[in-house]
C-alpha cells in the first residue's frame, strides 16, 4: 500500500497491508516494503527497498517482487534462501543477501538483519530499521520470542516493535506479548493474524503488564504515525 504523506522529522509512517507480515514503512526520505504479498505492485512503485524475511508463501512472492523492482528499480534485501530464489529476476547489483548481523544502508536509512526464531523456515531473518532521524523499528517477521531479544531491546531502545500473534506455528497472543516484554518498545504492534480475538488478547496482556507501552492495534490499509522515543 502506498503512503502519500511524507513524515516529518523524528517520525515514521507505516501501513499493514495484509494479514501476514506485510508492512510499508516510510521515513522522511525513503519507503521500505517488508514481505509484500497480496498487494498490487503499482501501489508500491515508489519503494526504495523491498525486504524479505524468509521464503514462505505468505512472505515471498517472487513474481510480485520482480514487478515491484521493475516499476521502482528498488534495492531488494533478502535472507539467503529467498535471495537464491530471486537471483534470476533481480539484477545482482540490486540484490543483497543477508544473514543475522549484516547491515545494509539505503542512503541514510539502516537495515540490519537479526535472528528470527521461526524453525519451519530455512534461513529466516528479522529486521531492525533505523531511519535517518534515529527512529528504530523491529520487524520480527514470524519469530517466536528468544532470550537475546532482551539484549537487542536494551541496546536499540525501539520506538516500535511488530509482534507476531498468530498463523505461524507456535505463535499466539502470549508469544507476541513475550516479544514486547523482552524488547520493551515505546509502541507494540500485534500483526500476522486474521483474528481480531488475537489482537484483542495481545492488547489485554500488554495493558495489564506493560501499561507504559502503547498498544497499537492496526487495521489493514490504515496509515499510522510513530514518533521517536525520548
């Protein structure tokens, strides 16, 4: 989904565009699209980068990524397995293969791959995105919580964390809440579910045990603003 408005200094805008992990993130200078599926390429033709977390059907649509690239000439950042599948359609100079710990710069915007605890996938990654103003986003893909998230959260001081609450094996509102508890963001966003009950349960858990963290329950297709944590 396209975001027409340009965010101001120290803020980002995002939209959740499917019931999986599909998110468009717009900084003051760049538009990044994570795991585009079930969306029209023409709505993403202003993308500066497409980020792929793993190879499953609800995260990687090879023909769609190729079409987005054709329209936008964007950079494509992908985990090892997904990158191999994209090599025949994305020019090598526009395709960056990443593993946990690898950082890619989209001009002044940083994209760093991190561990993703999603055993069914071959080489999954999550992404830490830092805007040119220092707004920090953690897109956890389909990840279940893992202990190192506490260290990552302490180091990064996240403004927003996307927390998987369903669909993926083992994922639930409780595991999503555990991700929020470990990472301690300013704003926690439950996603990767088609169930309003999952979103509501996550919200209840967060409000009970983390009242200082804002729970932002997203509606598909709606644009949201997040400000830098102070």
